[in-house]
C-alpha cells in the first residue's frame, strides 16, 4: 500500500503495488487491499464512470488510464488508475509490468487509456 496525496482529477486516498492484484477476468480485477481483504473492481462500473475521468475522448469500453510520472533520475512512477467511484491506483516498478496488465485487460475486451 502506498499513500498518495494531491492527485489531479478524482480522489485517491490509497494506491496499491501491482503485486496486490490477484486475478484479471472479463468481469474485473481481484486484489488485496491494505487490510488484507480481497476486493473486486467491476469493469462494467469502471466503463460507466469513464466519462467522469476521460473528457474529450471516445470512452466506449475504457476502464482505466495509465501514466508515467517521470522523476530525476530514479523516481519515475508508473501507474494504472481504474475508474472506480474514487480512483483505484496500482503502482508499478517497470513499464513492462504496466504493459502486461494493460494487455491482459484488453485481452478481456476492455480498454486502458494512455496519458503518456
């Protein structure tokens, strides 16, 4: 678990390391929260919430957005935010890990919008 403050749009109180993700299915993502409870992100709900987070984009089937916040020299942060009622963010150690998750989500018939 990683505390996040001052996030641009949407409220994020907690971000999770990508290792919290248990399973990705057509219906959504299972993950372990900060209390070690299993949680579920419903892709249908995320898709319905997409217009709230992605303005001026054709949002059909979008469930999340990904980004890279570059730091200097070693503080870059890769993340994927799912469009839950309050954004749910997963932080990654590498771009390869982000690509694997996004590929899996898209394999399930959904889309991830790239901010960078």
